[in-house]
C-alpha cells in the first residue's frame, strides 16, 4: 500500500479550534483511512477532543504550543508575534521540514498566506501565490483562481495561474486535459483588459499538453461550467466568489419566505421536503470548503473560519487529494518543461517599448 | 401639469426591433401617461406596430432611417458606418438637440456607449462614462456601478461614481441621503487596492450632504443590501453582475430539477405553485432591465438586447424616472458645488511623488 498522507493541522485555527478541527479531521479519516495527523496547539484542549475520537487519537501526534493567531490579527502582526511559535506557523513548518505533506488551517487567511510565503517560499518560476477554490456548476465543478491572494496580474502571472489551476483540476476531477478560460468582460469597447488579452495570446502560443485553452469566459459562464478552470486576478476573483455566495444566500432567503407565505405553499413544502433537502445539499457551502494556496513550495489548505466539523472535513479531504494525486509534481512538470517560456517571453508591452 | 417626458427610441435596437420596442414603450406609457415618443428606424416596420398600438401611435412621431447598427458591429465600425444616419445615432442626437429628454436603446452596448460619448460628450468634471444598474437585494434594491463602461478607476473617478450613483439612487428610491459603499476584498494583506483605499479617504474628507459613505463592502454585501449604492470600477463590476446572474440561473436550474425528481416533489410543486410564481417574479431579470449611462451630457438607457416587451418597458420606465426626477440636475448640483475638490485634490500617490 502507498505511504500514508501526513496532514499537519493548525488545531487552534477558526472560530471553534480543536472542537471542530478534531472531529472534522475524524470525518475525513473515515473517508481516507490512509491518513495520519500532527496537531499543533493547546495540548490539553486537543487531547480532550482526541479522547472523544479514538480513531483520530490512534493516528494523531500532538505538538503543544501556547501561541495561537487570532482572526483579527493583521498578517504583519501575526508574523511578528507568531513566527516559530504559533500553531499556524508550526503546522506550516512541519510541511517545510518534510514531516507533513500538507497543512490545513481554518485560521486568519491573511496571516496564513503571509506565513506560508515566508516559511514555504514560492515555487521556482512563480512570483506570487494564489488561492484556488472549487466552484459548483450546472455541469459539475470548476476550479476558480485567484480568489483573493494577490491583486492585479500581468499576462505571465495569469498563465501561471492557468497552469496551476489545471494541475489542481487534474487532481480533483481526474481529467487529462482540463479546459481553461480567462475571466473577462464583453461590454467595454476594447473587450477587456490588456493583460488578459496578452495572457490569451500567451496561452495559445504555449499550447500546453496539460490544458486546453478555450478563450474568454464572462461572469455568467462560471456557474454554467464553461471551463474546468477559470482564471482571473485576485480582486475580481474574490468579488466573483463573494457575489455568488451572496446571491445564493439571497435566493435561499427568497425561497424560504415564498414557501411560508400561504397554507398551500406550506403543504407543498412538506410534500417536496426531500427535494428541498437535495437542493440544500447541492448548495451546501460546507461541501466546497477548502481554498488551496497555490504557487508555494508545499501544499496549504485554508478552511472557512466559521465552518463546522463537516465543513472542516471537506477541507481536509481537499488536502488529502492534493497530496495523494501529486499536485506539486503536476505543477512542477509543466513549469520545468515550459516555465522557461513564461520567464523568457517578453510581454507585448515590453516587446513594443 | 408638468411638461411631458420626451423619449427618443432606437426602434431598430435589440434582437427584435420595433416588434418589442413599440409594445414595450406602450406598456410603459400606461404607467406614465405623461410621455411622448420619437421613434427612429424603418418607418414601415414601426408604423405596422403603431397601427396595432393606437395609444402609442397617438403620442409618437416616426423618423425614418434605413441604417441600423447590428449587435455584432464593433464600436468603431458602428461609428464609421452609422454616425449621423443610424437609428441609434439619431435617437442620441435628438437628446443632444434638446428634442428629447432621454434616449432608450436595446442595441449593441459598445456601439451605444461609443456613440453616446461621441455625440453627447461628458459632463464637465467627469472624464469617463459609467453604466449603472439596479440590483435587487434582500432589503430592497441598490444601484451598482460601474458594470462595464470602463476598466480601472483612480480614486477621483471612484468618487465621481459615488456621486453619480447616489444621484440615481435619490431619483429611484426617493431617499435624501443614500448610503454608499466601495466594493473591496477582505482577504489580501493590504485589504484591497490602493485606489479604493484612496477613494475611501476622499469620500470621507468630502463629507457630501448628498450621500453617506459607509466604507467598504465585500461581494456578498451587494445581495444583502449593505448600501444603497455600490461603487466599483467596470471590470469587477461587470464580473460581479454577470456572476450573480449566472448563480441565479444555476440555482433556478437546481430548483427545477429538484422539484421534478419524485412524485412527492411534483405534488409539492403543484401545491406551492403560487409561491414559485412569486419567487420567479422576484427573480425576473426583466424587472430590473435598463442600464443607465452616467456621466454624459444627457440621459441614455440601455435595455438588454434579448428582452421582450415587458423587459423593454422597464428600461423605458427607468428613462422616464431619470428625467422626471432630474437625474442630471442632481448630478450637476454636487459637481458644481464640490466637483472642484475632485479635480483640485491630488491623489495620495501624487502627493507623495
């Protein structure tokens, strides 16, 4: 049997700490028994939880620390206060030292990103990290990135995002050559930003065997599943993600109020209860919990801070799959072979000036 | 009684031309009898429709032209081919010449924007146009701009958007001092783009009597109705709008398939039919049809090209209200009094360099 997947957990991350992290990891363990954990944080609190989850206890090692990063700390503060000592840092450090294959944290996103960059460093050829998420679509699911790690992107960074995103899609969706679309707008006279048009040319000219570039996708194409991978810079990607979440909540609210309007609609609700449950499951944000930090020399998964055990389990699942199906190897393959053309190739702007 | 609102219609715009434009305007006329129309386009086709709608015929004048801009034409092409001759241009020209108070077109957005700028010119103090839309929220409705007229924005342009958007909110929602939020992201270390942070400082320091600046709003705040006016530059605004539309369609699709899964859910659907109808009405994109071009020396309304008469009527309604409640006067008030501080004030970057 293959080696176990070793997962480092920031047990103090998120709104609920070990009381969500331990049972959450326990749920994931039932789905992937070939996992073992190192938990970083307050050992008393962690052990209390492990005592309630013997299966977890059997595959876990606890490393105590008193320092935990709060959700309010600024990244710079967190680095100053928590470097080398906090549960978040230690989980990342386990990945750097090769003691774990992936780190999962439900903590402060900005702090986790700053510590990840500082500790793990970037992969050669990539200058800035990205956060990728799994986006449910009418067809199935897509990888969308960057949803907020860094603002703005030149053509080469967008091409790197395409390469990393398609590696992630190959891991998650088990497809040989994922389709990739660049998020763009179709309204403005010039039809989009210069960098995005340049990135399209770059991806076309690279013609990579690992991805099929299909051109531009507008915002409404994401939910349609227009491409397996949707690429954009972090500002608009974050706006898109949050806006979709807001719209989903808004419609759920409309639906709730519509179904409780009259006695007829209430009866209808009772009859269709299982259908509504299926719908709720389909829209359950916990199922797609787990943002993947890409571009780092190591795999880091960010869980929502406010999620429950079920949601945290999804984030651990994502971490497991990234390791089991060799995300980093897949990314490096492309960069080692074709990354040169990303750094050598001048952008259109440079070529002109 | 007040003067009639005079509306110039590009009768050839959109996928269906006069067969949607005339009955659509007719529906709006029943809601606002103090309206009259000038219709530009193929007079034979227009008159055939007017014969079917005598109430419209009684308040309409037809100006014939053979030239119509297609949905596929690039803005530059459209300008070359259709300047001074096309139904779109002539409708805008009627506004410029003071023969109409507002132009409504369901035609090609890029062409309409290019012709509007070329013909009507910008308001003094505003250098680029914006498209504003009405966004349904859990609370009620908000104005969101820019949803795609121009890409990127410095702090001063964002402040202009805030002023124009709140003028529009005062017209539509009948509130004295609308709340205004700047769309931003909360993930990245520096929490958003430099220009957006500068715009926040600028709006705070201007402390305008016409709007209440409430700070940053994330993507999921739009649907919550976090502010009456949401301001962002055109790329992310367009992505947000299209993504929300896509998500709404996706959930409607989920709901349809959930309700037809079992005989129980089908019975439930029958009982709750009126509730589903209410939900459909609430999510009906035709009700919020009508993008407002802001920043021009005249009012221009863009209807979706593929809409039906009901949808086109909403766009005409928006045009009517913008004129009746003096959008341009409201915008100019602020700019004439405080616009100076937008042009005089150096941006933080300039102040430093």
